[in-house]
C-alpha cells in the first residue's frame, strides 16, 4: 500500500488546504524543580522526560486548529486555556520543542511526517504522570497514576463541539479563528460540512450510550473503565454497531508504569503478555483512527482495514524508555524522614504477611528473554476485591461481522482484542517490510500476543507504591493504613481529586477542597472489600489482624522498599501458569 493511498484513509480527520495556526517558537524543555514543583529523580534526563510527556502515539482528539479555536461550552473562554485544563487534573508545562503551544503534560501534536499531521491527541503521560500535593508543594512522578478526569475532559470537548455547531454566535467566532484571512462563504461552508460529520458521530454515540446507560458509574479523577471503553470504541464506535456497546461499570485506577516491562502478564486482570499488543489496544481505545469500514459503512478488505493512525515508532520508543524509569524514592525533605528502625521491623512484617504475593518472583532462564518477573495471580474470589472488572471482561461478547466482512458468530473480548491488535501491528510491520527479528523487537522481547480474560487479579512488587493512591485496582481505599485494616475500618465515602497527600498513612488526605468527586464504595464496581487483614475467615481475608503499631511499621518500610527490598520468591519457568 502506498503512502498516498494510506493518506486518503484519513481525509475525514484533516481538512486539506486550510492553514493551521503557526506554532510558537520552541525552547529547551526544562521542567525544573521550582515554583512549588519538585520532580522525582527517576533516572530520566529532561529530554527523555519531554519525549514521554509530549510524544504522539497516534491518538486523534481533534485537529489542532479546531482544538485551539473551540470555546468552553458555557462561556467565551477558550477550551485550550491551560488554566481551564488543570481543572481536569492536567499538569501545566512550559513551551518547548515538542510542546510549542504550551499545553499541559500529556497533550501531543502529531508529527509533520505523520499520516494525521495537524491533529492533537493525548499520549501516555496524560494518565501516567502523577502529582502529590503537600503543604503547598507539588511532588511530580513520571509513570505514576495521574489524577486526570478523562471522562469529564471528554465531556467538555463534546459539549464544546455541540454548542459551537448549534450556536450561530459561537460558530461564527470559531470559524473566523480557524479560517483566519481565508474566511469566506465557500470556506466556511466546507468547514461546516466537515465539522458536521464530527457532530453526527458524537450525537450517534451519545444516543446509544445514554439510552442504554452504558457508563452508569462515575469514573472521576484518576480512574477510567479502560477495558470496557476499549471494547466499546473498537467494536461499537469504530464498527458503528450499537449492539456491541457493553455496560462499562468497572472503573480502574491508572496503574504505575515503572517495572511494567519486566512482568510476564500485565493489566490488573493479568490479561495481556505482549507490550505492543497492549499499547495497540490502548491506542485504539482512546482515539486512534481505525479504518475497518469504508465511507459507506462496508468492510474494507485486508490489509487496508487494519490501517490506522497509531504511531508504532513512538510506541516502541516509549516502551523502551520505560525500561530506564525507576520507582520514585521517598522525598524526606518534603514528607519527613523515615524511621529506619521501625522500617526494619516493617520489613520483617512485610515478609511474613505480604511477600508471598508482592515480593519479586524471577522468571528462570531462558525465559528471561521474554520476562524478568512472574507476577502473582490470585483468583478473584480469593482476594475478594470488587469482581466487576473481571466479570465484565470474561462475559462480554461482540458481533465481529463488520470487522471480518462476513456473518460470524459472536466472539469474546480476548479473541476480539487479539484480532484487532494483531491485525493493526502486522499491517504496519508489513508496510515497513520488517524481518522476523524486527517484528520480535517491536513486539517487545519476542513476546507472543497472548490475551486471556479470566476471573483473576494480579499482584505486583510494591516499590514506589506509596506514590500511587488511592489503592486497590478500582481506587476504593484511600490510604495504605486502611488497606492493612479490616474492611469495617475503611472509609465508605471519601473525596478523590486534587487533595493533599497524607505522608503518615500513605494516601489521600481526609480533608477535601471539593475539587474532586466522592468515591462511594457502595456502588457497583466501587467496592472496597477484600485484601483484608482480620482475625476471621472467608473470601477476601488474606492475613491476620495487624495492630496499629504493626501497620505503621509496614507503612514505614514501604517508604524505603526500593532501598531495602524483600528477598526474592523462588524463581519459576516462563510458562509457570500452565504447569
């Protein structure tokens, strides 16, 4: 397939012939620890950090000129105003070579040599760059869970687009910003037609999701139903099939990314093995342009239907760079010194009560070509945490007929994601005429594309865990102290958002500035049950009742775990799950 033929696939995204706004002069990216902001030292240079913060992964949220010209839905202020975007949990950043518009961390402009040049979208850092606020200082951590409210941000864009289209005054201001000196009745009509195509798609998706109550649980700051939204985007929106939308009522917290490259299985439910497959699915779920259907809604033939806007080169670079990302060390100058004698007591308690799941378990040679660590995988009924995530993943079924081009029986989520990720990445590999060795390198350590959804959750090593509140896969426990406590002693409701960090109990502060959302653990998908330490038996009780002093000792140890790691668990072969 030639580049010119590929480019034509994306004409719906780019309005050719109209000028884009001239980008501002760039400067060296140096997000220095000044102005009330401290960055964790995790082994990255400023250049590496800039790339992670702003490198496009091929996601298309909007054309640049549209995004920079849209107004907020209820006033005349620009949607792109950084002061407005921080309300959704985004973090401000200086202008630089990769961030010439001075947008917050996580906004990426498509490169000039991209198939979707002239567009803007979110990248990995939007959801995986954390910030802990304490006494007026913001401590930022690369690869940590962000507190972005991606759902509210998406809704703000939708409301802005719809009000712009249906308000003559807003439309006139928008069109003049976009078209500039080329504004005239003809160019405005063309812009109106293309903008209207976006509006039609939005209104169709809104109708389907609202009528069927597809997203009944508030995701809020720091969470999204990632797997559910990927399924709905790929098999519902991209295939224009309303029957393929499934209720997504199991939000999960954005996970931390350090050490992720070492694990044999990733995702909270230990469902994916291959890095490129995981990243391809994530890209498709958050807005990469797919090409499954032609302009008439008919299935495109292979290989054209697997073409996409995914930036596989940047995905590989980001994945490779993550191998040098270290877990953050406890900033004693900010949060207070560690009580080392108490931490040593905590290490003993950790090895007695936690290490069987959370200590590193090396993969025996020669399997270390594929993975360094085997994560502990626990039956959902044993760990007892909210099961809705794995219930949804194991029961979802989709009609793939439009994807395949012929009438087909329903498929499960694992088969569906395998099909689209394998097709998408192999389209690119074939286009680039990669050798088998190159394909294995891009896939990540020659790992196979295995996708498996079962009733299970994974446990991971806990280095840097203190920097990732709230806790459990769904963010239902606000601090580590409560996580080490009986369920009856955990907060049933608490604020999640732009709150202060609690360095004593390791988590979210009990106070709130009312800028977040209320986490209600009585709602489906939000349960704070399981992973319980108590002198009872039953599902979800994983250890004995710990005293207050013991909980505080474990907390003290978690602050310095990277420097005082627990002993490794016995090594296992790579295919240990099948033995």
